[in-house]
């Protein structure tokens, strides 16, 4: 069975997404070592989900990964402000949509993988995620919902950087990983139109 506008069978799309989710979960166990380990891997998996299984599966993975991150390695700020989880989901969805709208057409349009158009699309996609999370989480949610008397207030600058600049950087690193793995992945699983 195939989904609409897809050259990849539904069962294969589910299997691809499940494998990418498993990779995300394994990386989330390393979250306490560095966000620069987990973040790029999760972003890579989101990009690969869109490119190989389609936008629907990229969005599904975007929603699931913050929940698994909360279960596996919840940070104090996520525990203090659980409203951060839906905004992380939305930030992931922004990345998935940007990949689908800008990056995927550049890469699957028959052009070389690494060209100016795909690099610009990757930077814009990563920037969109960083800006969205910066505005919604770093500048609005955290200052609004972390009480003034909370010891977390002393780390506000770190949290704000983590949910803005760091999101942009880890998404960019995820794209670098994508450029490295895309050719063998495409030969193995293919890509989808929708």
C-alpha cells in the first residue's frame, strides 16, 4: 500500500520513521553529556524523516521526540515549565516544514546535493527553527513562567541561549550530517514526493 503522492510504501515509511525515532531515543540518553551531541542527531532524523518518509512522518517525529526527551532526560527547566514541550514540538515542526518547502525541492530537483541553493535552504530552515524557538521559548515562555524567586532565574541566560542560538547551531550541524549521509541513505530507502 502506498500513501498519496508517495513512491515509498506506507509500511516502509512507518519502518523508516520507527528507525529514526529509535536513533533519536538513543541519542537522548546522551543529552546530559552535551546538547551538541543530541541536538544535531535529532535534527538529522527530522530532516531524514521528511526527505525519506514525507512531511507527515516528519511532523509525527517532531511531536514525539520532545516527549521522549522529557521522559528520558528531562532538564530542570522542562520540569519547571512543562509548557516548553509543545513549543519544542512546534519548533521541530517549523524545521520539518521548512525542509519540505525549501530544502527538499532543492535537493530532489535533480541538482547536485551540495550546491549554493541547498546550502541557503538549509541555513534558512535552521534559522527558522532557531528564531521560532527564540521568540516563543527564550523571549516569552521562560521569562513569563519562571518565577522571580526560582533558582532557575539565575540560569536564564543559559536557557535563553539554549532555546535560540543553540537550536540554530544544532539544526545546522544536523544539515551537515545530512549532507554526509544523504547519498547512501537515498540509495537505500529512496525519497518521497509528498
